[in-house]
C-alpha cells in the first residue's frame, strides 16, 4: 500500500494565513508543532514520522507564523503567547474543541503556553527539546546557543546549503551521516525566502523572550518529555528540571539521538508517542 500523502491548505487565523497539512481523518485530532531553527517547518521536522503517527489519528501539521509557507508578520509581543493565540485560533476555525499535541523545540513551548492559558483545549502533550523556562543555575546556561546558531547561519556571507548541512550535522543529529539531504534542502529553501532573510537575525521583529516558569503550574494536561540523550541545546538534565514544574509528567530519554529524535529514530519515537497518546484515549489515568 502506498504511503498516505498529506493534503495542504492555507487557513486564515487572526488576519494571517497559516499553512496547514493534514493526514488521517479519524481519531483524536493531534497537532504537530515544529521547532524554531532556521528554515524549520512542520514537514521538515515531522515528515519522517508523520505517516506512522497518522495511523488512527487526525494529524494537523502547522507551519507557525514566520516559518514554512505561513505568513511572516513582525512579532512584537511575548513569543510563545503570540504563537499560542494563533494555534488556539486555528483550533477554533477547524471546529476542534480539544486536541493532543506532539511538539519539537519551539513548538513544545508554544503548546505548554496554550495548555496553561486554556487547559480545556489541550489533551496530552509530547514535548521534545523545548526550553519554556530558563535553565536552573546549577545546569549549563545554554539559552544563547539558538541565537548564536541563527547569527552564524545568517551572518558571515549569508545562508548557504553547506551551512545548513553543517548546522544540522553539528547540533541536531547524533550521527552526522544520518542527517538527510532532503531535509537540509527543504530547510535551506525556507530559510532563504525574501521574508526569512529580512527577519533572519532581527530579534526585535521575532518576538520577545518569554519565561513560562509561573505558567507551568497551571498545566493540567499529562506531558511526556521525550528527549534526545545528546541534545546540545538543553540536555536530559534540563528535561528533569522541567519535569519538576509539571504536575502530570513522564520523562523518556532516547539514546543515540540529539535534538531531533523524531527524525533520527522515527520508528521508536512513533511507538513511544503512540503508547502515551493511546493511554490517554483508553483511560483517564495520568
């Protein structure tokens, strides 16, 4: 049987057109939110695993504003809250009262923000490589790494495909040889659109940093922190510290993976996600 291909469309939410891809038609609506690296999009982050996750679910892959094929406005307020408001608006437009979320990096912080602000709209959350709070002082202070990556990529002569490949193999993949050329090409294309180049390192137009330390106490949804063992942005020690802020949480660390376990080990990642989400569908036990 041929693999299911996603359908895609643009949906207007709060005055912006968001690019949305969908797979599967039955089961719990499950929203996939991507990370915030240069050129990231829903498909670049979840293309390897989407077909596996779509079995028995309605998958909704969203390009957040300023990413992928969605509109790219200036973001002047708190970053996570801005994106959370648009994800909430998308759920309203699609007529979805409650959804599960599977999220990478930036997307996980957005989903946690949404779960804190609107707990009735979020079922279960899988969060990978996200940094919704500053690291505790006893952990390595890595918050500036993402900004450094963006500065390096867009500076020193501007973006190139070779720089994108170097970024991915150095920071996002445990095994550099496994970093897919097609993902690098897709991310390079998205990172070099005229608007992406304009916004590249302009922090003032990309939203202000947001600390969810106080908000996490209001998250009622069960959360699975699914982490790569060698994530250089925020390692498993950060995931454990983050878990202390959440009331219903499990932590799972995948060996031989870095920042993108869903792409590096899609089969294993999908099985773990499926067990966690299916548990929620079958029982109210956390």
